[in-house]
């Protein structure tokens, strides 16, 4: 088919948009996607069985609950972050802690504490490497923000997340920390493992088809928020991980790989109530002030919520 013939078909489809109350925005988006899809099918000579293979794949991916992983793996979530970065830069926002993807494994309702929290339930403390992470939440004038909220979550030593992994206790490796009067936060946990997408799942099937792996490096997720500031969604990574700069989700960014210091001093070990060396990370989060005229940094999406 020629482009003119395709455009004629698209105009016929659009001419059926007669029901009152429809969304002009929805119409514009659907029509643009449909046009690009029809052009792609024609340009690449995509056959009907290939189209229905894709439709069946999307059906199965939905049943598997893997759209969040697929969005990350195709670079879509990272692309959305880059667009938000660009909008903020055009509005004059500079500096601040870099954002990166949220991923699909956040769970709302994690226990809240003031200043300090222990994330792990102790079941992996012996075989895992204990680490402490501490710092301040700052505004874009470098002032500490008291009562800021730091939500943190990460995988266990097997690369699994509580709630989705039913073998873990409720909210294991998930906490909400409110900064103290000086803007300080601190938590204790175990260094997480990286993970791969579910074997045999929809994400692995797609990535394998295009010659890509589905591995993520070790990382820790954060939401950081405070009144009058733009919410920050980010992660940190760890040096030495083989997938640090080869993350299937494109989440590793400069400025988000802090130094990890191993503490072997006996007195410092004793102060922490431990009997073996531990690691420590110092990391400050800097938030941008809210300004009018740009889109909210709070992204609305479907998230899990535990009632435990």
C-alpha cells in the first residue's frame, strides 16, 4: 500500500469518532500510534502471523504482570526520565540528585521511623554484607530539610523483593524514614544482589528475540520528598558489579554510584553493635524546589500496596 492509501484508511477510521464526550487527547495519541504502526507494518512487510504473534505476546505479558519490566527493558522508562530532565533544565533547574527509573517493584505502606531504620529482618545478616547508608536531604540552596521523607527498598541476596517473593517477611528491605531536625537520615541493611528478569517470562522472551540480556546490577531504590520540593525518584548502584554500566533497564547514571567504604576498625564495629566488618555509604539527596509551569515530578502509575 502507498502512504496515500494508508492515510485514506486512517481518515476513514478517524471519521468514526462521533460519540460525544470523547477525549481529544486520547484521539490524538491513538491516531498517531495507529498511523506509525500501519506505516511500520507496510515498510517492514510485517505479515499477519507476525502481527498476531505480537498480539498474543502482549496478552501473555499482561497476564504475567510484566509490562513494567518490559517498559524498563525497552528503554521507555529511561526515555521518560530524560524528557523530565530536559523539561527541568529548560525551566532553569540545575544540579540536584539525578533521577532514574522507579521500576515495577515498589510497595506502598512500608513502616515509618524517625531518622534511622533497619531495613532487613535479620534472616540474611550472617551470610550478607551489612551496610549503613547515611546523609542529609537538602534543598537546592543546600539547606537541610527536616521531616523530609526517604522511602527505600531493595532486593535480598537472591535478587528477590518482599511482597512479590512470598517467602520473605512483610516489608523486608522496605522502610520509610523521616529525616530528623537537621535533615539527617540513616539506615542499616544488607548489600543486595542484582537480578535477572523472570526466566521463561515475557520480558526474557522479548529481550532474547532482539539479542539482549535481562540483567540488572545491584541497586537500592529511593523516593525522596518534602513539602515545596519536587519528588525525587532515584537509585544508587555499587562499583564492581559486572552489569553496572550494562543494566538492561538503562538505570545507571553518573552521580548515583557512591563510594562504598569497608569499615574494619574494631571500635567502630563495636559502636554499631556488630561482630564483623561492615560497609558504609555517605550520600546526600538534593531536591529541586517546585516551580509553576512544568509537569509534576510525581508520576501516577499502578503500584502494589500491602495491608500488612
